[in-house]
């Protein structure tokens, strides 16, 4: 039993209890999980075509196949026949396995009476064909969103930087209120690739890849890992294609008989839902206009000079300066792919393939051709492809004129060659089975790091869990879930390291105490132990985000707006052997000046990892890694009790943190902190090490005068040269039958400006499964992993995240905001598909009550506004599905989706008498002191799917964390192969199940039988009922002790999915600020 510094006023038996649930006479039968085979399939080669161009070469290819994935998702798959729709819900509950719960009667009221519960599902009406619900879309408006985008656009809308007081984001209210920055809104792909098949083999020869349109050589069976670039390799025998029978090349004429000109189709177009994957080729373009006006003007001037003078000048101008084209692919205004830039070329050849997930209502898919300039980008033209043409799944391919905003060719003969094919979700069997069982399942395809088999994972909630703080939870095989102690384990791992300690963080504070209830260790700070280990000869490296607002110049020091202690920590270790690198978030030299300033000022390095060597047995060492949401800094230490006042003079005496209060905070509640973290012991830990090494190489690269040094020590240990550290290949082979075995995969959001090791040539991005952005390569595998996990979910999704913003392309307004990640829309469509299939599904989403900072601030209000728009979009989507299924009378949207937050209230604790004065009686500080309440800040970044799969890391659910070109992030996805639905054909009760149940026990204060079936209507309504009661207790005038912390998010959702503020509670208690947010001003990138 840990010696907890303060007397816990309530044991975890919680003698308060929610009133016991009544028996439901309509309890549905247990869920019968259907068995799905995993038939391997191959992608058929593109339609064999050919023409008489001299490029019809034949080349062989060879080389390793990186992270090969055996299951291809064919664009022409065999249609999947779903099982007969059934009603799947909860099961008949017997006696509770949690005896401590039986004493809880009296706190919560009983769940809704069974007489109020709707009858079991009736067979729903089938969805009408998409066309029947489509809106009409006029081509007259189809190009309105594509205009010149460069640095001058900062004077228009959508371009201003917004201030922020969010915890990880600089509050530019203070530092950039008069600065307006903007680059191309379509600055990076908005969604990553989705699963496909075997990856492209490497090749030693580099030739023009032959396309599915022209019939040039394409790699046989090439349906590689999804990404935005293709290596120019491989062969496929060509044959004659009637369209290109006359010739294989373009000429400058506008209507040559050698090409297929697709006419512009006038009239209205239907808006249809694209939910599935798009398989796209962007091949090449011909006769693009020269968008470099300076060169064009200079050429006109030279044409008027005498011939001899012109020849002398042109002799020095041996290279023509012309357009630097690239192509963005946009669906509903959201970019889903982008080619790389080809410099100085009016006839560029890309031959790039894109296999990307889509969840968009759209009338057209736009191929936007742009010219990359030093100051931004300039529109050349657009090729629109109506969704109606691709909706059947047929491949569309051809040569299309590039149109200007008026719908006319931007230049005579300017054309783009492409192909596109749509595969809807119901035909993508890859997503139909949850997490796969057996050795054939290889995780999330199309990622930088492969699935690693073997090892163990420890899942943590909060920085510390005292013994006896949470209930005992029974798992399969008669085992008991063990509640990990995160910071104690980090402390022990650092103390036992012998070779290396590598730390990354948004913030690292040398004064933080990781252990606070264990005698002498409680007095040891992080700085003390790291200096001590470095003196023992351990290599200690720390990589911290360099806050641009914190500086130490000629003795003048500024702490920085974000209070990350970066300069303070660097100074502390300055004269020790601990090496600290302050790493600014920078854009590459090839970016525009505006983009460089935006990235450096707004975005951060947000990863949080600790990597150490540990005992491996037999006098050998191994690498283990910690990652998640917890930075090693002030304000993070907390327990599941989340005290507000009681520990102000003990545990948190020197660790007070609450940025909500801008004035005197004496006697005010601390901001309690809830977070998720993990430890990885096994092969995947080495991928976390690779991430650190790639970042360190980039950050430590000499710049400026440091380049003059003859030699440079990068300080990283070469572990392959240390014989006692085992390598990733030295781990024993995975035993699939081990009930405690884990499979783990590492994901990132990061670009080539932050790591060293990505290919220099963007054409080589496919080898590393990277996405191609404008002048950079991007790893956005975190978004890929979230989309894959949501699409594969069969029963429920549980999310805890600091932010929840996305899918703005489907909002009812501000569609062009740029928060284009698919996660909210995918969840809403998952629920809609389950309603259509007459199956139960539930999503529980826990977010903070408000973003960290002052809730009345402009940036905080904007974030709340975007979050409200996201909620509204999801609930409206679910309501439409209920109407189409004829179930809107039996169920409401909140029977499937609910949002929650966390809060606490304490009766006793630190007394604030003598602090009040008449002048401060109505300040947030005074009101909070009197009401004895405050939110528990949800800083978690995790998702649990079906109790079989967990994603956990540093990434928020917003565009900053998901896009890959903004904040740098790291996450892991993991499962136990012996504890999946596909393996057990029933509810898995492994470590992930125990983790979720432990989190729910922390938040709700009880464990009830229905919690084992989160998708059941009984569980959804019970948890919602508890959260509503907790909110009433939190918001009441009477001060009472709160035992459960889970609160309904304070908005009202009616049966039609409309989201409004709670009547009489439009603002947050005590601190103010509109709960649904507000938006004044112009759009920006900071708060999304």
C-alpha cells in the first residue's frame, strides 16, 4: 500500500452508490460474432494500353519489399455479402463479479424504467439509393473555391493567425495580434492513404513508369502500400489501346486527333456520399501555361531587341524559367492527395498513384493544377470529375482539358492525364473483421513502421495510481488487472538505466518530482537523477520543443507564453554531461517565407517519449520506451481522485498549475490532470528509438558558423555496436498462443523538415510509405491508424482526447476551414451504417470542459465553436440515418453517441478564509473558492475499440495533430492476439478490456454489469444517466462531495440531433465563457 500523503476521505467502496439498475425484461440476446475469412487477393494490373511513343521500354526491377502486406484491397473486389442483420445488444446479467459495487445503492438513481425503453429493433427500412437524397450541385459554383493562393492572400479571409491560450499552442492574442499569415490553404494532404496491397519493390533502374491510362509499364501486381508518390520503376507489357492508337504523345494543338479531349459537362450535378477508398493515378500534363509573369515579360522584351543582342542575352540564360507545377486532389474542398512539385516544366510527368480513404459528400472530384512560387502557389486550372461518373465503381480514365475559373481551357492544348476508381466501404472486406486473428494479420498497412509481434505493453491512467485506489477487475484466465504507476515506473527505469536515457517532450522541467509518496525518492527531482546518471557514464539526451517566446539573450530572460521551462531546463544542465537540444519547429527552406513564419510561430514538437535500456536477462540489455500524453513537467502529477484543494499544502505544494486564473490564485483549486500513457517492452520500442534518432540527427545538424567545424559528434549511441544490447531481430519469435502476448505498431505525424532519413527525392516516397506534400514528405500514419480502427470497429468506440475537431468539409458552415481529418465523420458514418444494418453500436467521447486557458479568451472560444460544429455534424448524420431506417421515434441520436467531460467538487480541504475582498467577490478565483468545484482537465489522447484495440500517444483529434505538417506527434496501436473478437467469438476480456473498465471505474466511481457491454442500449443510457446526475451535482448551488467525476458535456441534444446550450446554463460555472463557443474574426490555422 502506497503511503498516500493525505487521508483519502472515501475508500473506493464509495458508500454513496448510484441506485441499482432495474431488471430489463427486454434484454437482448448475446451478440453472436460472425466469422469472416481473410481471403488474400491481388490487385489486377491496370488496363493494358499502349501507344507508339518511344518510351515503351521494358525494365526489370529488384530489391527488398519494405513491410510487405499480403492482403490487397482491390479496386475491383469481390462483393462482400454481409450476414443477416441482427439486433446485437447486451446480455442477461448474472451476479456481479465486482462485490465492492454492491454497497453503492443510494447515490445514482436507477436507470430508466424498462417501460420507457423502446422495443427491440424492428427491421429498418433500407437506405434509398444515394441519388434520392442528393442535393443538386451547379457547375456554375464548382470552381469557386479554387483561386490564386499565395502570400498576398493574407489580406483576405481564411488567413489570419488566431490567438490561443490552449496548453500546447502559443496564445497569439498576445504575440501576433497584428500579424496575418497565410500560405496555400491546401498546404498538405488532408487525409492519408488507406490500406492496399503488396508494396512496390525497389529497383536499380529509373525509368518513366507506364500508366494505367497510357499503357506504359506498370509494376506487375502493383498495388503497394498507400501513399502519394510512386517510384519510377517496373514493367508491364503494353498493348494497343484504341484511344491512343494513332500516337502516344501530345502535341501543341488543341484538338489533335491523337488525344481524347473530355468536354465540360454543363448542368447540375448530384451530391453523393463517397465513403470508401479512391484509387487515383495522376499521370502527366501537357502544354501548361507559363505562370512566371516576370519571365514572360522579359521574353517579350527580348523579342523586340536586335537578334545579335538577343542571342548574347539568351546565351547567358541557358535555362528557361517557367511554371513549377503540382496537382492537388480535392473532394468537397478537402485535399486528399498531392503530387510533388516538378520545377521548370510545362509538360510534367508525375506518374503518381494515390489510394486514399474518403468520407465526403461531393458532386465532383477536383484535380487542381497549381504553380509553386517562392511566395506561395498560383492556380493554373482545374479538372473536375463528376462523382456520378465514378459512383458505380467503374474506373474512369482519360485526358482532360485543364479549365480556368470560367470553365474554359486555361490554354489551348493544356491537358491532364489521370484515372480514378471508387470502391465503397461495403466492398472493402479489409474493414469488416475488427482486429484480425492469427499470424496473417499485419496491422495497419501503408505506415512507416511495421507491426511488431511480441513483447509486452503496460497501460497507464494518470501519473500515479495509489494502491487500493481502484477496484480489482477480473480478466480472462482468472487473472486480475494490475493498475500501473506511470511516473514511479519511469523513475525506476531511469534509475536502472546503464547505457542510455533519451527523452523528448513538449515540456521537460528539471524540478519535477516523479515520485511523491515513497520516502527518500520523493525528494529526488528529475534533474537530480538525470545528472547523477550522466555522471555514471549513461548517455543522457533531451530533445525539447524550443518555444519561440522564451529567450535568454545577454542576461535578459523571458519565461515564454507557454511556460514550458525550456530555457530554464537548458540552463540547469548546461555544465553537466546531460545534453539538451532545444528544437524549434521549422519549415524547410523550399517553403515560402510566409509558410516558414507560420510553422515556426504556431506549431510545436509535441511528442512525449522516454527511452532507456533495461535488463534483458543473461547479462544482456534491451530497449524499452514510454510514450503517451504525459510530459515530465509541472502540473501533470495526479491520481484518480483528482484532488482540487486537499493537496495544495502536500503533494502539490510546489506544483500548482491552473492557467485559467490570470490574477492572484491563492487558495484557488488546482487544475486536476487526467492523462493516458504506456510502456512498450519489445521490438516496437526500437521504432520509438528510431524516431528519436531521426529527430536528433535533424535537430543537431550544424547550422550557420557551426558548419565550419571539421568534425561533429552527434552524441547518439550506435546500439548496434554495443554487444550487450540486443537488437530488434534478437527477440524470440512470437508465440501466438501466449495469452499475454502483444502486437504493437508505432505511428507518427511528422514531416521531412523534422527528421533526417526520409528520401531526398519525393519520387522515392513510396519506399517509406510516406505522403507527398508541397516540397516535403509526410508521415501521417496516426490519422491512417485512427481511420482504419474506426472503420474496423464492430461494437463500440471509447475516446478520451484533449480536442475533438474535424471533418469541417461536412459542417453546415465554415466548410473551408481546413479541419479536414476524417475521424468525426468516420465515427458518424460507422454509427449510421450500424443503424442501417439493424445492429447496436455506441461511441463515448470524453473531452475537457473547455480547452486549457481562459475560457472567455478568443482562441478558447474559437476551439469550442469548432468543437460544437463537429458535434452538430455528427448528431445530424446519425439522425438522418435513424429517419432513413424508420427508427427516429424509437431512438434518439444520444442512444448511439455521447460526449462527456470530467469535473470534481470537494467539501473540505484547504481553507481560503481571509483571502476574499469586496473588490474580488465576483472574479473566477473567488467564485471557484466558494463553489469548491473545477473541471478535471482531460489531456488524454487515446481510443479503445471493441475492447480489443487501443491507440494511445501524443496526438490530439484535430488538424494540428493529424496533418503531419503541423505539430509533430507519436502514437502506438496495440492488441493482444489472444483477446480479439475474431479469436474468441465473444467479448474479449484481456488487458485492453481491463484498462477501459479501470478508466470507467475512475470516472464513474462504480463498476456495473452493463459496463461489460458498452454497445448495449442499457449501458449507453445508464452511463448517460449517471453523467447527467453528476453534472447537476457539479452545477448546483449547494456544495456537496462528488464521488463520480464523469459529467455530461453541458449541451442539450434534441431527438433531431440539434445541439444547443443547456437551458439556464449557457456559460461555464464560475469562470464564464460560452459553452458552445463563439467565432468573431477570420479563419486561421492555430485553433483547428
